[in-house]
């Protein structure tokens, strides 16, 4: 899977910047590193698979994060 760095929109509406991918030192699981583009602009990590998964709410399916561009 090609990882596109840049801006993403969470299915609940907030925007984030995906900064990169890192590996856990023990398990080698891949995590994405991203920054909120609102509020205190906090820095976050999430398992890569979770970041790119689909979620279903109220009978509708969405990408958890949708790529907006660079």
C-alpha cells in the first residue's frame, strides 16, 4: 500500500497532516504519525491498519481518514 503524506480528513470532520510512518521497535508493527490541524495541533500515532480502515456508522461506511492532498 502506497502511503500518501499530506492532509487527511477524519470521517467525523477534523483535518490532520500525515507526517510519516514508523515501526514499533519490538513488534515491527507500523504506525502512522500525524498532527491535528486544529486546536493545540497535537501530535498523534495510530496503527497504520487502523488509520486506513473503513468504519461503519449509522449504516454508512466511510474511510476513517480521507486523503485531501499535499
